[in-house]
C-alpha cells in the first residue's frame, strides 16, 4: 500500500509504503539482532515498509499494487528495527525482470540509503539516531517479510 506523505523537503526516490498485514515486532527485531549482533533491539511497531521501483509515475498514494521483493535495507531507528524492503513493480517495463538487489544499479541503493539516513532530519535540530546496518538480497528480504507476517499474526491473535 503506497500511502506515505513526506513531512519535509526530501522526496523518496521510489514509491514508499507498507506491506499490508505485516507488523514489525519481536520476530522482526530478532532477525535484526541475529544479523547485526546488537542487543535490545525491538520492532518499530509499524507495518513493514516497502520501496517499490517502477518506471511509472504515480500522482497520488493510497493504493495497492503487486510487487516482487528483491532485497532490503536493515535500518535501526532509535533502537528499533525499521527494515525497508526494496521491491520492483510486477510487470514493470524497466525493473520488472529484476529479482536480486545486486542486479540494480548501485546508485539506486545509494539514493535510498541517503534518503533514509536523512529523511527525518529537521533543519537546525540534531540528527536522529538512524543507521543502516546492512543491505541484503532477496532471500533475507523474504525472511524479513515472513517475520513481519508472523508478528502480525501474533498481534491479531492477542
């Protein structure tokens, strides 16, 4: 679901939204801790974020689309796991055949890294404690998506 309005002057270099019926809780945090060796990381308590690459321009948000996960950014925001799944729009003329993050031009990942390291920064205020601990491929991205689905199941069962 693409729905994220931006609060500041920076613009995300991709479509930016979340994967429905996901939640970043204990299972998502555990994956982050296992991958980074960090302790005391918790899930951010939000649906799992997704950045969707497409050659198409969209003039509004609040819609659903089909996409294919190809990798992700393991972001830690103030001690919270806040992964950003990178996906391609299914059937897209430019990106539709990509299946691994490593198949994308490095500049695309660099732009995403820069955006997420700075998008919450308010001019004149101290920078937020945000880090991208890892950039991972499709297999790890699917593990994160499964963990977020599991966290959602635990949340809705409670």
